[in-house]
C-alpha cells in the first residue's frame, strides 16, 4: 500500500514537468551567478527566456496536482511565484540581479519539494475545496512578495556598500541603481500587504464557512505575517522611510516571519501540513 502510494506520488505527468523546471531553474541560477565568477554575462534574452521556460513547465506540473496541502506542494508553489516575480522584476525594472537570489532559492525549494514528495493523488481534505485552494495560492503569493521585498532590500544594501567603498566591480555593474531597487522594494511591500490580507481573510472564511480545522500555529503565523508586513508597509507609506532604513525594515520583517515559522515547525514537525 505504501509502495503504490509512493509510486503514485511520482507519476510522470507530475514528476517530469517539475524535473524540467528544476533543471531550467538551476541553469537560470548559474547564468545569474556566472558574472560574479568572472564569466561573461548572458544575453538578456537568454537570462529571461530560461526561467520563463522553467516557469511554463512548472505551471504544467503544479496544474497536475490534485492536492495543495502539505509542505511539498507549498514549497513548489512558492518556487513558482518567486520565478514569476523574478521575470516581472526583469521586465519592469530591468532588475536581472534579483535572479542572484531567486534562482538558487527557487531551485532549492523545488528540489526540496521533490525530495519530500509531491502527492498528486491525495484527495482534498473535507471542507477544503476551491476556496481553500484560493486561500493557499493567495497566501503563498503574498509570502513570495515579502521575499521579493527582502531580496530588493538585500540588493540595495550590497549596492550601497559598494558605492560607499567606491568599489566598481561586478556588483556595481550588474546591480540596478539604488533608486530602482528602492522602488522595487516599495512596490513589493505595497502589493504584498493586501495580498496577505486577502489570504488571511480567505483563511478565516475557509475555517468558519467551510468548517475546516485550523491549528493554532496556522493562526499565529498567519496573523504574525500580516502584522509584520503591515508594519513594514506602514513605516514606508506613513512614516516615509526609504533607502537603508526601509531596507533594514524589510529584512527584519522577513527574518521575523521566517524564524517564527521555523520555530513553529520544529514544535510540530511533519510534512502533511505546511504548519
């Protein structure tokens, strides 16, 4: 029984697109990191085309899943959104340096999801229908937006350090200007906050309208993410923080959300639920 389920968890229609995406993400990460190893930067069309091809394969793989519950599907979806945001950052802000972070991160998340095991044949739990899938999708996208804000902040601080030290190496040449990174951070937070808010509201709707069980850890982490992201948006929009202060606020917010998740996960380990 266990063996048959394990085999079913890796049907070709699910495994093959994910493996193709994994390979293309790894290639995209290598292209993004190559200039920092002294190699020639890849053409912009190649640097954008490779992750987009991986994204297309990944979408096909995710669409084949019949259950979005558990750690593995969530990690897979998070990797997908990170690459989508990487492509959007390159298209809108010409911020190809985002791939220095998102490339390896998406590759690692997707590889970990495959190691844990995606379960396409697992039936959805009671009370978790289309609204539950929407809640999970929106919430993970909001988390990806918070991660993008963190990445933009980290790039900002690295670029600022290079300029202050008057070093004009690969970081200076390949990273976007400080103003553009600050704009990317601002936009990620401003769009991420309503997304997380919608995800929290949908979670309460699934709980009370659908009758699905929600653990205390899920409530704690969801509300913490909302409060922390709300604070990061507040200091930018209301208190008009920008530049280094805003970057440090974004990094602190992301670190707090990540550390609390790790603590809650260590308190109740397992892969059947994201929390």
